C-alpha cells in the first residue's frame, strides 16, 4: 500500500516493502528519507522507533569521516542522538533517535511555505545556535545547515541531523554545503574563518523560518551565486522583529 507521511528528512510517498532485519535486532520497515550520503529507514527494536541511515560502501571516504565525527561528538539536546554502528557486507548502518514531528520546514525553491511566528522563530533559532556552538566548541563544522537538516520533537525541541558533509575545523578542505545556503566568502574563495559558513547558513535558515521561502532563488547556479554576492545589503533589517527580544 502506498501512503504519505511526514518523514524526519523530507515528505515521501512510500511503498511499504517486506521488512528486513539488520544486526539481528533492528527491523527496517520503510525508507523515510535521503541524507547527503545515504538513505534513511524507519526501524523498530522492541517496539521502539529508530531512524537508521544506510551508507553504501561505495561512499567509503565520506562514510569514514561521518562515522568518526559521530563517535567523537559529545551528546547535546539539540543534536540527534547517535546510538551505534552496524556493519554489513554492502552497507554501514548508523542507528539514531527518531524525531516525531519531522523536518522543521519543507523548503522548495520558488515556492512558499507557511512561516513561523516571531516567537517561534526565536525559540527554534536559539536552539539551532546552541547546537552549532556545541559543534564548533568541539572543532567540528556541520557543513550543511538548512531547514531540511533540522528535525522537531513533540515538545518543540530541535534536533540537528545529517553529518554527511561535516568536517573538522582544522581540515584544509572546502566546505560546500547546499548552494542556496552557501556563504559569500566561499563563492569569492577568499580567506575566512571556517565556522562563518555554518553561521551564514544558520542565518539563511532563520530567514526561511521567518518568511517561508529562500532569500536567494534563481534558475541556475551562476545567477544564484550572483544573487548571494549582491543581495544581502538589500535584505538588511529582516531580522529586526525577531531579534528585538533576546531569547532566554
């Protein structure tokens, strides 16, 4: 039977398939999303739901870094909880907690989504900044901050997910992320503090939450990048109502 539900990564129309068991204890029931480096499945163990990310062995290099970061990352209430790794012949499975409400906002280019109120934006954004600060304090860049990678629990607690693009701040690597959330300094290829790219993407995410659409939208990458490089001066003041009362 085909049905629609709100996944912790995206909206999906899913075809229920016969379940399979991994690690002799987790029963995978259906695909519920797609992260930057693999598929995400809904799974059950002893009647408890989990989100399990399946990473093909063909993505070995990025898989190794993502696993390394998840293992060394200290727990935080606003970062998805990681439980264990299961290795099988063709894939590696990352077992994580399930956030009941799914993504904080489903953003589609050139479309509009109902925005959050200023009070809600302050509440959500403070949690996001807490999560990013926690990562940076440990020398880790997320590398792909956006609404799609932020989940909500039933009590309105956010959970930052998908470390497929994460890296160590000390690494001499390029931090790409999603095009519409890329910082101007990345496009200009000028020296910058690596952490600034996560902060910029968080700001774009705040804009999405407040207005229900992307601040930068163009039909191709070249025009999108030009928009990012030239538009910020015209967007000044959008955060005034949100920032007026500092969240506590």
